[in-house]
C-alpha cells in the first residue's frame, strides 16, 4: 500500500506544471487506478456467519383484533297483519315514536264491510236463538205436564213419548242456536281485530330505522307477515357483534375492555366492554387455486355507550381487545424462535433458541417457555437466558435465502 502511495505522489509532482485540464484528467485516471489496485489486493473482512439479536426486557400485550357492525341492542319489526292498500304513512326514517302512536293506515273498506256483515249475522242468530228458546221452554213445559198426567194414568204412554221427543228436538235446536251465536260472536271479534289492525301502531317507544313501504302500495298478508318498519328501542346504548376466530375466542372473557375505531372518526379511539361471548358458531370455507381454507368463528358482543350520538347503526368498527398485559418480561424477536441452523437435522418437541457460547464451534440450543406472542416479539421464560444475552436469528451464508420476518407468529409447543 505504501509503494502505491509513493508512485502516485511521484507522478503527481512530475505533472505539476501541466495545464489545469491535464491535471484534472490525470487525477481521474489516478483515482481509477487506485480503486482497481485496492479492490485487487485488499480483501473485505468475512461477514459474520450468524445474525444476532439481544434479549431485551420490556412490556408486551396480547391482543385480539376483529371487526363488526354497530347495531342497536333491541330492534322490533313492525308488520301488517291484514291485506290492503296503504292509504297513509305518518312516519319516516329517524322519526321518534311513542308506544301507541299511529304509524300507517291500511284501507279499511273491505274489512269494514266484513265487520258489518259479521255484526248483522250475530244479530240474526241472536234473534233465532230467542225463538228457539221459546220453543224449548214450551216443549219443556208440555213434557212436565204430560209426565204428571201419565203418573195419574190420564194419558197414554204414546202421548208422553211424543212430548219427550219434542223436548229432545227442542233442546238440540237450542244447542245449535247457541253454537251459532258463539261462532258469530267470534267472527265479529275477528272482524273487529282486523279492523283495528288497519291502523299500524308503534308497539314500543323508539326511532324508525327502516321504512320498507310507501303510500299506495298493496300488502298481502299470508303465511308471513309483511314487514313495514324497523324500530330501535334506544340508540344511546348500542353494541358491536364481532366475529372472532376459535384460536382467539378462548382468550376473551366477559367484562374485558375493548377499544375500537371507526372510519368516520379516524383520529379517535372509543371504548366498550365485552358483554357476551356467544357459544353459537359459524363455519366458513374458501378455496384459492389448489388450496382451501376453513375456519370457525364465534360472536363476541361489545356494549357501547352512544350518549353523545356519534354512532350510527351499520358503522363498521375495527376492534382491539387486550387479553393480557405483562410488564418487565424477557422478550426475543419472533425470528429467533423459528430459527434452526442449516446443519441441524433434529426435530424438537419443545420451543427453543440458539446461542453461540464461548469456546463452542457450533451454536447451542436452549429450551424456553413462551408466553405472550406479539407481531414482532415474544415473551420467553428460561433460567438459562438472561437480559442482554445475544441469540441467533438467522444465518449469513452465501447462497442461502434469508429467514423471512413475515412468517407469522411462532407456535406454542
């Protein structure tokens, strides 16, 4: 290296009297020559065989992330129990209603006609009943009189049997007439109920969320009740129904706190409380190319206070539930728990990390117990691992693909 320096200095001194452009050209040539000689004669130090990371002590949280829509806690569907044309609608979206308020009116013309006919039928059968009662009373009186005469032998047996038969027939007619009155009364009550049902009344205090009908529309009430409105009982108390995977739902308990964000308020975070972890589940499957995925999810209900009225039904919430929060624990990069040196062929049933101990030519494996796993770091417990100790996360070997940090979280074993 000293010889190269002397040669360069000598050449530069001999060319000191040259013009400026010649000096610049010579300087460029000398720099190129020096770079080529250094690259040829001077070798870079070898790269370390392993990439290391330090065991740190810090805080870590176990979080479950999910999403779900905001919804009222209680909703009520309001439907039509009779058929007919909608004459008038008295509410709209967001209308506040009280229990008993008139919401819509269905044309009562045909139902009023049915009611009038039922009322007339009831009057007719009641008149028939009175006539039948008179015939019954007469037949009963005749039977008693002839029974008394028969005991004194004033009348023949055949005369008594005649009045006995008339009494039986009169009693049967009375029973039939009474049944017709009961049926007519029931028909009138049904007609009255149908007439009342032409007035669509709010069943609860609430707010109109949906309106599914319009004036002039005809409704047909058959096996299913046509839905007209949806009422929310109280929007100051709402809930989020989040879908959580089976791997995460076991960490969630009632009473835990959750934070969530909404697209409409990107700079704010809101809080809720886990109110219910439902045991019913839904299974789903999907396929892509040659692979197929299936999973089971459970519904976690989060109670939300909406006293300020910021939230609207249907908003999608992105939820974070902190299931564990530990302080001052040993932390290692997730790559360290996935790393295995290229020379190792053994399969381990436990989780461990690799370290290069002094005096050893090959890395040594140390078993560890893992705790909370975050996106980048994992909590470990081991009597043989100390804070500040260097552990191996990957190999720096030419031709070997580096260990990817996007392989996901390490698994518990």
